[in-house]
C-alpha cells in the first residue's frame, strides 16, 4: 500500500480564474510623453494566472476579467527599462493595486525610460579590428542573499570593423 501523492501548494500552480474587475491606462515614453505602442502590460496576483495586454497605437491598454485581488502591474518593451506602477526607483518593485469584484480602475498610467547603450570597438594588439567577438554587459546583483555577476541587456558580436553595441540597459555600473 503506497502513500498518496501530495498536491503542490496553490501558489506553485496558478489557477486560471476570471472575474469582473478591470484596469486600464496608458503607457508613454518618460522623456517625450509620446504614446508607446506594443508594450506588454502584465497584472500579477499571488496564486492567480497573470493577465496581460498589449498597448495599441495610442499607448492605451485594458485588462479585463480580473478576479478580485491585489495586483502588481508591470510594463515591458524592447529597448526600454521594465516599469512597475508606483515604483520609486528604476526596476523597483512598485506598489500593489487592490481590486474588488466588478471594480474598474482607469488612468493607471505608466512612463517607461529608454535603456542605456554601451558602444565600443575591439582591436587586437596590432590595432586591427576583431570581428565576431561576443560582447555583453554584466553587473553585480544580489540574488538570494549572495552577490553575483549577471548579464544584462542584449549582447552580441562585434562587426567587421570591430564595433559593438549593447543596448536596453538599466542605470548602473557595468563590466
């Protein structure tokens, strides 16, 4: 007689649930105020499947069918730094939005900053360009209590002139 298999906790296995609450707003470029199209806006709540939406050409998004709960709202777009609603620093955790059943909250707006760029040229000891050298930007971050060097941004290879460009970087010191 074998023991029964245990079920994983609910938070490890998000349950698809729908509700009647909703969030809407607009995403803009923080520098210019210009609407940002094709931004993925994600609403996450503990134990529930995340809900996402893409902004339209006017930068507007709408998330519907949300169950009552407390949500973290984030926006991501290539070449921009991830933004969280209510964050106090770049890539910060942001604040949570509490929704009751059937509650509709509008004007939950986000401003995104463009990521930084590092450019350069790789040459050998004779001063000739080095092509196809892989280049990435790395910085220290604390992960589970230990300081680790991790890659950020979009690395790539140097071109035929030895030039490289790493982009989409949040503020910080890089190696």
